[in-house]
C-alpha cells in the first residue's frame, strides 16, 4: 500500500454537477433521530481486530475495516474511496469494498457527480438519501436508501471517504453510527499513513540495492571481458597465417558471447566473401554473396574500427525488405559487424550474428570492437612477417660472391686445382684431393656433397654457405660460389669459384636474428602502441612539430591515426595542442624520460605515455610507448559522477548510511544523518578507535548482540538488528535499527560492511502506546462488564417482575452510559472530576434543577477504578430522591456539599460528600421504600470495593447520607496523577 495519492489536490471550485448534489444531503436529519447509547463494545471489538490486522497484514487494514463494519451489521455495504489522478482526471477509486456492493472493488468514479467530492471538499461528514436519483454512477443494484460518508484524512488533509450504505428503508443511520465510524476512520487513517510511509522507505531501499547490484554486475562484466581479451591475445600471438588468426578469433568471440555464429570475411566490389566462421546450431554461410540488397547509405557506415549493430533484422528501419529477406534466409535475426582493414578496394570485417533478436549492449559492442582490433593487429603482424621473410630470401639471392679466396675445381669436385687469396682456410694441404678432409667438417659433408651433385647434374651455378676449418683451427663460415666452365660439347671442363670468409657476418646474423626474434615477438605482441618520432625545432630552438619514423602494429588501434609513418603531426592534426610537442621536445633535448597521462580534444582520446630519447642526441629521436586509456577515463568520470550521486543521496537521507572495515569494524564513512540520530559530530565519531566509541554508545544489555551481528556480516550474511544507544549530549535513550550487508573485493572476500541505520524510537513508542491503549481498553471493558453483571443481578433480586426489572435496570444502565460518555471525551491521561459527575446526574433529572443546591470545589479528580461504582451510588441517591424524597415533593429541596481533605503528604486526599434532603414529609411506613438496593450499594459495596466510609440515615425531614473516599492527588481537570 502506497500513498502516492496525497499529491492529488481537491479542486478549489466544485463542478456544476457536483453543486447540484447540495440538494441531496439530509445530514441535519441525524440530530432529530432517536439517540442510542455509545456502543463501546462494538468499538472495542473493531479496534482490537484492526490492531491485530495491523500487526499481521498492514496492507489490508482498509479492507478489514469495511469487512468488520458489514459483519457487525452497521451497514449493508461499506467502502473506502481514495482520490487519485486517473488518466489525468481526478477520480475516486474504491480501494476497499464489502457487503452488497463488494463486486465494485477497485472501481473508478469520476470526481464530478460524486457525493465523495462534496465530503472531501467540505471536509465534514454528510448523510445522503437516495443518491442514485441525482448520481447516475450510483444507480447500481441494490439501490442505496441512505449513505453516510465520513472524510478519510491523511496527514491532516482529506484524501477520500469512508462510506456506509443502507439498502432498505428500515435502516436509518443515527448519531451513534456517526460517532463510531468517525473513531474507526481516525484509527484506520493513522495505520494507512504509517504503512504507506513504511512502503516508501522499503521501495527506496530496494532501489538503492538494485543500483548497487547493477553497478556490481557492470564491473564484473567488464572484468570478464578484460580477461577474455587477454586470453585472446595469448591465443592469437603464436599464429602466423591470417586465416588461422581469423578462425581463432571468430571461435573465441562466438563462444564468449554465446551467439549463433561469428565469422570473418572481406567486402570487395559490392560482394561479401565469408572466409572463416564458427557456428553453433546454424548452417554454414562460407561463400560469396552480393550486397545489392543493402542500401548504400547503410553500407557507408562500415568504417574501420566502427561497430555496425542491428538488434532485430525484422524491425530495423535501415534495412529494406530485400535485405531482411536475405539475412533471414541465412538464419540471421541480429548482428554486429566491425571493420578490421580497409584500403579502398577491399574491406575486412568481423561479424557477430545471432539466430534470434538480441540487444547488443555497449559492453558487448566494445568487446567486439576490441576483438576486431586485436584480430587486425595480429593479421597485420602476420603479413609483415611474411613480407620480411620474402625480402630476406630476395636479399640472399642477389648477394654476390664477394670473395677473398679464388679456387678452381675438377669437373667432379674431387680435386682442388688452385687456391688463391689471403688464406683463411686451414692450410695448403687443402689443395689436391685432400681438400675435403682439410677444410670440410665431417658432419657437413652430406649437405655439401648434395649441393655439388645437384650443380653437376644441372650444369648450373654452385652456391653454398657452409662451415670450414679456419687457419687458426677454429670453425668459420664461407660463402662459396662457383660456375661451371663448359667445353664445346657442353661437358663441364672445370669449376671456377670464389669463397668469402663470412664468419663475422654469420655470427652477427645469428645474434641479430636472435635479437630481432625477441624484439619482433615483443613488438608484435604488445597491446600497447609504440612509435619513434623525430622532433623538429624552429629557428629559436623551440619544438615546432614531430614526424613519425616507425609505428607498431597496435599504433593505429591505440591512436586512431592511419598511415602515420613518414607524416608530420601538424599535417595529420593541424589543431593539435602544443602541450604534446613541448613534452616530446623536452625529452629530445634533455634526454630525461617522461611518464604522463594526457588527452587530446582534437583526437577525442586519452593516453598513458612513456617517452624516452633513443639514438644520437643530435637526431632528436624519441621513442613512445603508450596505451589508449580513453575508456578508463570515461569509466572513471562515470564512476565519479555515480559516487557524487550516491553522496548526494547520502547527504539528503534521513537515515544514516555507513561503511566499516570488515577486519577492524572501524567506521570509514558516515552520512550527515549520523549527527541527528547519534547526537555526535561525524568528525569526532570517525576519530581514533571508533569501533570502541560506537560500542560505548550502546546500552550494555544490547552491546554484545549488536557486535555479534556485525560478526555475522563478515561471514557473508545480510542482517537487520535493533539496539539502543545513549546520546552523549543529553543522555537520551534512542532505539536504532541497522541493516548491514557484506561488500566484497574482486576475489570475493568480504572487505567492507555497508549499512543503513534508522532511528525507530518514535516507532517503538507508538507500538508501546498502542499496547497500553489496548490493555486499558480491555481493563475498562472487564470492569464495565463486571458492574453491569452485578447491577443486573441485584436489580433482578429486588424486582417484582420483568417489567419492574426493566424500569429499574434501564435507568441504572443510563447512569453507567453517562459515565462512559464522560470517559470517552477525555484526553489521554485525563480524569473525570466529581463536579462533572454530579452535574451530569443532576442534568438527567428533568426540571428539578432549581430545587438542588450544589456546593463544593471544582476539579476534584476521581480515580478511574472507582468511577463506575461511585457513579451508580450517586445515581441510586438521585433516583430515591426523585421517587420518594426531596425531588418528589414540591416544598422540599436537596443539598449536596463536598470538600477535599488532605491527609499526610505520602497519602492520597479524601473526598467528603454530604447528601442531605430538607423539608421532606416522611410517611410513617418508609422501610420498603428507602431500604432497597441503593442503600445496600452505599453501605456495603462502596466500603468493600472502594475502601470508602459511608453513613445512611433517615432523618425527620429526609435522607442524610455521607460518603468519603480516596481520590486522585491533583486538583485540576487536565491530566491527573494515576490512581
């Protein structure tokens, strides 16, 4: 149950149709109808049932109220109508209905032509007769004979009505109905407002929990995507072929996103060729397809690094009917494509596809883009390695035989005929047929023999680099190249060749190859961008621009700049901030490395940069190692904004939001509401060992339980517990309810404890007050029933017959009713005074007030426990005076005097009442007339039940009775000391 209707205001001017209803109310008729004594038993029963409903099901208390009204027979139907805004129009909704009209529960009645509108506008109860004759909406069977409507308030403003209907002419509402329903409405209204406030608080807490959960989910998803990208980089790094890279990336992306298909392809000349795919539960689409069905404007969105996403092929307005049909024929209901490479002729793309509509989240789009960037980087690296290998092969093919040694060989290479040169080979013994043993290592002979045999068979140039024994006995390398010398018949005459000592080069090549392999592996595996730049200075020595000398495969993905090598930065981005040029200029001049984070408004990116000088200082060359941190910066900004919103919420909340360290229980954070609830400055509360300070504020009886609940949270539980604190400023005891929950780090360990604390002191007091009210009501009801029963028994014993019993008993019940009427009008804690009691009894004696003299102080408060019995005694004296004594004879009069006697300070005062009849002619036989139940009540019941002292004497001119009994200790009509 919520109270959103409180925003709906009652119209300031009544509609014309509603004004016509002024002729319908017959409220004035209530005053002229016979009165009934208050039905306190019915009131007590309904209130106790409502109190029980409030503890069990607060949301249904309105329906329980109208059910009880019908069950008690107060009305044929009853309901509660609340004013709300329905489709922008003020109307009453029937939130609770019982009885003959129960079927209309939840119905809506317009504000116009509705008796509820008059009652809410006037804020007063009204009685209507036959409203259906003026209100068409009320013309539902069974028709209403009379309807009584009472304003239903919420926070001192009427927001609806409680109405009860009589559907036949035999039932007519009276003043007692109005009184009882008004009392019940007040109770239900208070419960309605209270439960509405609790619902609002619960909704706010659930909203906070939902936002925290969403934030946690987003962070977890980001961490999972990051881990996936790291794993993908490890998988792609060792792959050499672009096709292998594309297939591996598609497989990993498809499995991670749990989609129907991930594939790689190229777009060229209006056709799409799918080269590699990874599908799950769908048919293969590897092959070539025309793109004629797609709108050129849609295809224009396919740019390098951009994700083109369609969540639902069927409903996307960018796709024509032909495109939708083609996609659906391939089992594609949604897709997200990212362009990897593009040179104007061919465009490589990575596609994520699903067989059913799918909402591609920003995180998923970012992930697809990131996979595409890593895939593009890996493909570019693989192509570069292939190009490098081909270049090295061409280079070796064109190396000439720059020789240090010239040699001649026999046609079959069995004999070295000449060896000229500085001589790096082993010795002169190498000449002749022993050259093989003298210069060639045994383990290399098979290779060299095979090369020689091949050259001989093909009569082609022999060229080989191989190991040889050097003059100093070490093993070296030679590059040997020999051409065959052919005779006229085409046969080989001899071989003429040159051999170069390439030992140093081979050693350097091996070292360089090893170094380059290490460098290239690191260079291509880096997710970070890398480049070298040459800084240019103007004539005054100030840095003016820089040119990209070398860029890594990841450079374009990290910067968004294409084909940067060899270009000047001012040409690429004319409006670039001077900050970047100055920063690199300082590194080039000083040689001092610099590490910083900065952003470029023109390029719309942020980077983390490490810059250091390389090579000749005069060359002004700087190497840059950097990472694109744009997303991190945006995330940080979003996090700061989110934290600011959370802080604003905490600053505005009437509950205290707090956070503790899970290991030490020390407070880390408190909102301003802490100072209001705890009465302690936040700065002081957070100082030092604030866990001990907090525990000291808790009353000893609750301290151990409160700390134990925090221990439970460290084990992963979510707990809600109540405890009391003593405010240090005024020693006031306050009740608090804390809801505490675990907060975990990335490893799942409970690192912090979060909580919401609420001051529930007033809530506790209201609950205790309600218990006191119910207990008091039960106590009074038991006392009243005991008196009624005793009075009935005594009256019955002294009555001649039932008619006599009825006459006697009715007047005694009337006396009790008058007392209850006085009690019902009292404020909380107040008492009935004796002068009020005696005047109410005198007022009940029609026309005899002039012969009664009342003399005594006002404001003498009577004890509630004595009131009903004492009132019956006074009533019996008055009844005897009317029947037989001073008020039965016109010449006689009645004097009633009273005074207050103060005893010791520790004891209660005594009220002394002197009842004396004057001028009564007493008949000779009066025993049966003046010695009845009333005298027995005074002489026996009052002393026994109330501890009173009484006398009752029949004197010559009338009755003389005295009564003395202890009373409440304060002389006022307001709140009296409790008896």
